[in-house]
C-alpha cells in the first residue's frame, strides 16, 4: 500500500508481509523494490518501522532474511540507506500487564508462549522443538511478577492439558489455528486477538506522531496489521 505524497512530499509505504525466513520467497524481491520506490518518492525525513526487535543484522541481505525473516530484510535495507529503524510497539511487560487485566494470567502466559512456538516451524536451521519450549519458558519466567507464578515446564504441560487435553503440541496446523488473532475459537485465540488490538493501537499512535513530525514512513508488518490499520492510515494521510 502506498499513501501520498501529500503537498510536503510525505508518503507512507506499508507492506503486509507473510512471516517467512525463506530468502527465495518472492516477497523479499517485492520488499526491496518497494523500498527503492520509497527512497525515490519520499521527500525530507524518513523512518522505517518494523515488526520484530531491532537487532544487529548480518551484512548479507539473504542471511538477514534467513535469521530474522522480513524483519531482518527491512532492517538490512534501512541500515544500507542510513535510515533509523524502529520497533513501534508497547513493551513486553506493558502488553502482559494489560492482557492480565482482562484475562486469566495462566491463559495469557500460555497464549504468548504458543504464539512464539508457532514461529518455530518457519526456521530451516532450528533447535529442537523441546529446546524452543525451554527457551520461550525461560523468557516468560522474567514476567513472573506480572503473572504471579513462574511459567516452568511443569506448569506449561499442566496448562496445555487443561486447555487442549491430549492434543500434540508439536503440530503446525494446531499452533497456527490457536494463535490466529482473527479467530475466536478458543480463549487463547481471544487473548492473542486482544494482544493484536493493543499492539495496533500503539503502532498507530507512533505512526501518527512520526507523520505529524513530517516524516515519510516505510512499514513492514504482518498482513493482519495492514488490514486493521489501512482505513485509519488513509484518513491520516488525507487529512
């Protein structure tokens, strides 16, 4: 999606990505071409917004994609163009606090964990699924004071059985289904849907601030975020 230019030459380019770490995927050619168009069209200050934590990126484009998917691709492009790359999201702690105010904290912790585990299948060179579980549990344990319990393996196994019985966890179709924010089949879908909404609200506020500060903006986020924000962004640029 391209919006603008306005009379000051500002534009917004928003690419709705599918989450993949495959450098041969056609979308990475499209992202690169779109970024070139953005550089040629945008006047004045520029900023790049990306889904995913801003990291130290490999010097080779394909390797950045292999390690970090579309987030790595966009950070590589921004780095090459000497444009600031920003992750416009509420903090991890803020997200969990707000979700725990509306849902059971065990459901929130489980939802965050399985949403992360669903991404495990996108990586070609990957640790084992059990190692991925341990890594995510270790990260979530840092938010024990928010959850009011320690999310360890014993708790996780018990919570999974409580919610989904004997359903195998290492199942891409299952994890994709319960981590889909656009479905409301389970309480986990509802938690993840609420998380997407609060993220979108924050993302929109950061985009609006950058736009009103006369920046042109290049954004790459998952397709669902583009769908949710498209109409509001069109109104922003129009006004």
